C-alpha cells in the first residue's frame, strides 16, 4: 500500500487521478471518501462538527483502508500524517511518498480556494507557519518527490520510476 502525503495543494489528489488513468492500481482519496461517508463537504464538516470530528473520521477511515490489497494507493488529506498514530500505521502497513511543493507555489494554488478550511483560516504568514510546523511530519517518509514547477505527467513518471526501483513487482504497471 502506498500513501501519498504532503501539504494542502501539493497535488496529491491530482497525482492519484493521473495514476488511476495510467496504471492498473486502485486509488482512494481520503478526503473524497470522508465526504461520501458523511454526505457533506469537508468545509461543512469543519463548520458543523469541528476539526476534531474530522480528524477522528480520518483515523477511522485509515483503519478501514489498511486491509486493502497491497497495491492500493491512498492519497491522503494534508493533515492525516500529522497524527503520530496515523503515521505509525502508515509506516507499518506501507510506503509513504511525500509530495514536496514549494510554499510559494502552494500559496498561488490556494489563493482563491474555498474548499480547504485550514487554508482559509491560515492565510499569508500563518500558512507558512503551518507548513513549517508540519514539514518534519511530512519528511518522515520513505520517498520524497519535489513537485515544484513540474507538470503532472513529469510527477507521474518520477513516481513510477521510484516505485519501480523499490518494488520490481510494479514493473508490469509501467
Ligand atoms: N503539477 C501540477 N501543476 C500545476 N497545478 C497542479 C499540479 N498538481 C496539482 N495542481 C493544482 O493544484 C491544486 C491542488 O491540487 P490537489 O487538489 O491535487 O492538491 P492536494 O495535495 O490533494 O490538496 P489537499 O491536501 O487539500 O487535498 C488543483 O487546482 C490542481 O489542479
Ligand atoms: O492539511 C489539512 O489539514 C487538510 C487538507 C485537506 O486535504 C483536507 O483533509 C482538509 O481540508 C484538511
Ligand atoms: Mg487532495
């Protein structure tokens, strides 16, 4: 099982969708699954039930996903790996890939975004601080891909090359 992590706007969901098209792997996006299960949007969930409820949903979902086939790819919500218990479960069960993206590019991508409550709450230097605070958690990963300024296709190729190097059984997916 592969967990794709990184800050809000780094491109985790985008990479997952591109991989779904390109290779024969099952991809689950934790934010999307939580929205489906809760029958609402993440913004409304934060607003109506609060962040602790959302974090509990994340941990519960992670535990449900763990028994899946080992070739499953999970694109996580940006804060999921910051819970030490989640991170430990992810390390025990699979491989963690951190999508690094420069904070300036993240700012550009999130500028007009209305769907991420923590990006709306933490703007400007507050977002920088959240990013800095979380970096050590993201860096506790098996692989890092620097996505800054790269096209989705280039990131897909880099991801697949890393997976191929480290798990030859993925060769037939390339
Ligand atoms: N390589 C890329 N080049 C240009 N734009 C990108 C790239 N990857 C993602 N984007 C754009 O950046 C925005 C955020 O991408 P995405 O939703 O995949 O981020 P995310 O990491 O899943 O964020 P979150 O943690 O909030 O779920 C989207 O508008 C997407 O189209
Ligand atoms: O970084 C975060 O804490 C978040 C990222 C998004 O993927 C969502 O999971 C939610 O908006 C919170
Ligand atoms: Mg996402």
